[in-house]
């Protein structure tokens, strides 16, 4: 391997590591929508050159997490209520399809893992961070057996772009809203264990649709963004 190839590999590895770090902070709420991402600060934090930082920013822009303005800089992407509703409309129609690809390949161990996650979600109580982490793990695990070239990456992108707003939304839940969400996970697991794909898709579609409708009733969460 030439020195140029070694440098490219090193920069690529560093870029992936930096992208994962920023991605985790955006999804985890540490970087709210509108937060400026200064390349020089990121390079200093990771002890990296500007090359892998730029590569990381490009990857996050592709994923919809970062918006880059030419000759200006990069910011954590914002969504309007209308844009968020559009994303949820897409999820409502596409995620049941991805579940259909995945469900026949979910073996008993995978189904038991989903059941365990559903129970842990129910036990999360008012812990918003625990719910968000477990909920994401649950849904992505239900899709994990799908073999698709386009659909799975697209669904992950849609999940990522709405993550900051889901946090604000879930934080505003009352007890009934939490109970319904918890029960829907158990209903999905029961349908999957029964091999009833139509019911599993129906529950999932309704689960996403209910979130979309409730988001429309909480437009104020789209104003709580960070300006820098």
C-alpha cells in the first residue's frame, strides 16, 4: 500500500469516527437544531486535520443531520412542522414495508429480544432518554433482518432527521400517551410472534400516524432551537 493510500485510509477512519461522534450528539440532544459546527473546533477536539472533519460533515449532510451553507459553515439541520409531518408521512408508509421485508427472517431469538425491549420500554416510566434509546433500538431491531439496498438506509436517515423533535415531543407526554406507546410495542411483538404480518404492519402504521398527529398539536417544539 502506498503512502497516499495509507493517508486516505487513515483520514477515512478518522472521518467515520468524527461523524459517529457528532451524529451521537445530535441524536442524543447535545447539539440541538441550529447549533453551529465549527470545523476548527471539531479538528482540535479529535486531534485531526481538516480533511477527515470535512469528510464527516459531508457524510452528516448526506444523512440529513447537518446543513452546509457555502462560504459560511455547517449547522445542525432544522425542520419546520410541515417538513417533520412530511417525514412522518413517509415513515408511516415505508416502515411497514421494511417490516414486511424483515419479519419472515426474524428467528425466535430475535423475537424474544424484541419482547424484552418492549418490556424494558414499559418499565422506563417517565425517563425520556431511556425511552428514546430503547424505542430506537426496538424499531431498528425489528427491521434488522430485512435485506434491502435502499429502504433501510432511507429509514435510518428519516429517523435521524426527526430525533431532536421526538425528544421534545416525548418529554411533553402525559401518562396516557406513554401507556399507549408502550402497549403498541407489545402488540407489534404479539403480531410478529403469531406470524400476522398484516396486523404487525397495521399496528406500526398506526403507531407512527399517532405520533405525527400529536406532533401537529405541539408546534411550539419547532421554535425551541439553538441559534449560534
